[in-house]
C-alpha cells in the first residue's frame, strides 16, 4: 500500500477512521460473491480482483462502490463513485 511505503501516517490514520465508521462494513468473500463476479468479469473484462470487489459490494447490498479506478464506472449493476486526488 503506497501510503504505508511512503510513511504517510496521516493518510493511514484517515483510512483507519474510514473503516471504523459505522456506515462502512467489511464483507466476506462467499460462493455467492464468486458466482456474481464471474459474469461481471466476462461482461466488462474486469480483472478478477476488481470483479470480486464489485460483486462483494453488490451481493452485500451496498449503496455505492467507491474507487479511484475510473474504468470500474462501466459497471451498471451498482452506483460507482470515482474518487480523484486527495482532499
């Protein structure tokens, strides 16, 4: 992870706060997620990890998927929010 490599402790602290927030959850990788990821990978030519991340969000009932990768916005099965830069 780049912030860790670069010693950006303030950014790492912000990541910790984000994942500790009550509105953010960490979901399990399940057989259902893998089954959902397979057609996403085929339809959009996503790499396997990207398809799995999107499928996990969709399967988990997430409202949106936040990413820095604009290519993932092609996915229409979930609202994809593309983040740019740092605040």
